[in-house]
C-alpha cells in the first residue's frame, strides 16, 4: 500500500474536511486532483505555521464576538423591561398577538442595539401583563428580558 501524504485544504470538501484542515490522502488523489484544482496544498512546516496563525486569529475573533454578546446581555439586563402597546378588547385580551418583530423593534428603540428576531423566543401572549422572553445573542449567550404588554 502506498504511503499517504498530508495536505492542507484551501476549500471545504465534502467527506474530507473543511478549509484549513490538515488531512492525509492518497498521493495520487493529491497529485492528480486536489493540488491541480487548487483545493489543497502540500503540508510543509511554513504552511502549518500559517494554518495555526489563521486558527488562532479565528479563535480570537470568536472570543471577541462572545464578549460583545455578554456586554449586550448586560445592557439588556440593565434596562430590564420593554413595553409593547397593543389594542385591547374585553377582559384585557389583546387583538392579535405580540410578534418577535415587535419585541426586536422595542429592543432596538430602547437600547439602539439590533437584535435578530429569529433569536427571540416568546411565550403565548393573549392578554395584557408581564411576560418573560429569551433572546439568543450568541450560540453560547442568551438573555432573558421582561415584556410588558400594555393597552394603547
């Protein structure tokens, strides 16, 4: 059996690896397909150092994103409550429902921070009152905010 060689991938390849991964492949596959198409380059000590530096920069960027999300969580916790005004009928029942878009707009107005509405989870809101909503700011950071539904 032929010796396998190490290749650093320039692009993600299905069932082989992602960009920057160090993979071992058959010499013919590397020589005839990966290297000529620019999908990978042969691993040398210099290339491996560059890959490590790129991975470290990416790790630092992800850490900075998480710290920013933590700061935004603190800002949301400081404000505490967001008010949404809805038209009310009999028995404090509201017409329609409170949407995630309305919550995102209320947060935007109060904090000047844009929040993705798809990351907001609301309980079933059918009457005026106070409700808890969760806002996903980062894959590892979620904030809980209080929503007050009040009549117009």
